[in-house]
C-alpha cells in the first residue's frame, strides 16, 4: 500500500524565532502513528497568523489542490490561521479535497469522528461570529441614518444639469459625454428626479435606453 504524504506546516511571527519546538512535537506525533509517511515540510517565518498571503502556506494549498498531499499536520490551529473565518475556509477546502487535517495541541484529528464533530462546532461559532458582525453593521447604518448621514453610493451631484440637458432633447450618451459621467449615472439621475422611468427586462433588471 502506498504510504501517505503528510504536509507539515510550521509558522513563527518573526525571522528570529525558531520552529524547532513545533517540528519536534510533530515528529514525535508522527513517529507514534507509525512514522511510515512521506513528510514534506512547509515553513513560514516572519508572518502573523492573520496574514494568509504567506509563501509556504500558498505552496501548501497549491499542492493540496493538485492532490499531492493526503494529510496536513500543524502544531496548533493558530499556526495555520488566527482568523476564524480564514481557518474555516481553509479547512472546508481541505475537506472537499478529501485531505485530512490534524492539529496536535488542539487534539483535532479530522480522520476521526470526534475531530469531524469539533469542526462542526467550530463552523457553528464562525457562523455565529458572522451573524454578530452583520447585526453590528446594520445597527451602525441605522444610527448613521438617524444622525442624517447618507448611506450608500454618492450621487453624481449633477441632477439639475442632467435634467436640463434631457429637457433639451439630448440622449443619455450625449449627456454622459457632455458632463463627463457614466451613462448609468445619467439614467440614475433621471430616474431619481422622475424624468425617466426604468424599463424592465424579463429578468427584472432595468434596461438602459441610450438613444431616447
């Protein structure tokens, strides 16, 4: 039977720090499992856990996508990612690729039913965190509106000019060219002032009529 390829991921925040302790713990763990795996080490130095744009991490994920890896092992989950959102995203991708994930310190082994249960729990917390963030954003928007602040895209600020040119019989393209704004901005201004009613396509989207 072909031995499995194990990807060992190591990370420290500064170039001066050493990954030796992580490497040693993982070596002991793999030896206790039998030690017959093909091991490839991916090591990042000088990167924080919130930054996923890391050379070794990107290479690891690329090798996983090419099915060169069977198992990913790290000393602790925060070595892989500190952001729960990024962590869940990576672990979900590994699961879809059929690649097991093991975090020694966290005692998570996704080759076992207990490890998969833990991932469901982590996923639930990630969804809870996302819902809290959405609620905070909505609350912030509500408070801003109550204070009279405008929310959303800024208008082109040329509604009167657009309306005047339109009343002179100019097309949307002509108005767009003269005022230096997009055709979409022209149409939005005319719709906002009630001069132009948006026509609906079968899909429900507004149809821009350029030459009327």
